[in-house]
C-alpha cells in the first residue's frame, strides 16, 4: 500500500467534503408561492365559524365533520344544477 502525504490527504478530504454538500443539497429550493384559497377552503372557513358559534359545546373534530358533510351536500347540489342546464 502506498502512503500519501498530509497535503494529499487534505486535498482528498476537501474534495470529499465538497461532494457530500453537493449531494445533500443538489438544487437550491425555489420559494413557494402561496395559492389562492379554493372554494372548499373558503366554505370550510365560513361554515366552521358559523357551526361552532351555534354549537359551542362540540369538539372541533365534530364541528369539522359536520362542515365536511354539509360541503358534500353543497357539492352534489352544484353538480346537479350543472347537469340539468
């Protein structure tokens, strides 16, 4: 086995450390643009507050379930209106 000098060792060490940083972060991340809220997001926000005011004793998960069920009805009604036109 051949021996290497301290300088050669340091050069190799620098090359290896440079490779590991390239592998761990291959591309710079682009900043994400915030999306506009969907109809579902808007509906959930407005109805959640409304149902929570009407039923303050309900757990948040129960309020969410009620709002999600009402969204399903609204969505089906909108689809039916589109089909009948």
